[in-house]
C-alpha cells in the first residue's frame, strides 16, 4: 500500500490578504511559488512516484510545480480533496466574521456549530476527505498501483479534519505543512507531521 504525504498548498493571494477561502479559487502568491520551489528540494530522492491534487487552483499550481520539479507526470486531480465550503464566510477576514456573525466563529471552533452559515457540515467534510484518502491509500486500484509514495496537495482544513478523525492533535497550519498517512489493513494510520518550507529552505522544521 502506498504511503501518502498530505501537504497544504503554498501561500495564496488570499492567504496573504488574510481572507478565508473555502471553495473560492485565488491563485498562489509569489511567496507561494517560492515555497513550492523550496519544497521540491526537500522531496527529491524520497521515492515519490506521483502527485495528486485538490481541484482548487492554489493546490493545483502547487502540485504542478512539485510534479515538474520532481520529474513526475502531471498531477491527478481529485475534487474530494478540496477545502471545506465555508459558505457566507468566504472572502471575509477573521475580524469581519467576528463583527458580522457575533459568537458563531467561537461556537464553530468549539464544535457547537456544525457548519459555517451556508457552508459544509463537519460530517460531510469527514466523509468526503476519508473517502479520498482511503481511495489513494489503496482501497481500490489506480494511483495506488503506480507509486509506493504519493504527494497529496490539499488544504489546511482538510488535513486538520483528517488528523482529528484519526485521533491526533492537529499539527498542520503552515503552507507546505502536512502529515504522513499510511494504511494498515483496513485502517488509516497517522504518521509524523512534516514542515517542508516557509519561503526559505533553511526554515524547514521536520525532515522526511
């Protein structure tokens, strides 16, 4: 069964502006592109055979740069790996959310609100994310037959959701932060967290 390295995409234009994205589709910032180039240097010589990506452009641009830098085929795209739909909060800053929806952000973070207003529920997010990861980890054929290790470029909310689902404290927040995931029999297992780049290869905090 292949090992999966789930990574958050590089910094996007809306990350730089501190705006919540969800299913919105801003591209990478210039820093995000530099982060992708820095990540390539850390992924070389680790036996990756394929790259898979969320369908959102910030992930696809990151994945395209990784695949090109590693000499791998163009990334496969899986819409189940996209970020949570955050509904009415899309495009807002945290300050704007707090002002327009008093108390709701805190309730959502505490698990008392199942979804942002007009957004995707936690149950729905868990269902589609685990479906995608189980598929890539070898629940069926396809990508799993072509590589023993896959780079999966996705989103911070996706990785945090999967970490919680697998019983570990979320540790992925930075761009190009992530976690190894493995499959043992029918069970997904969390591996160690990884931090590949923060715009400068010297800032890498966890090596593969």
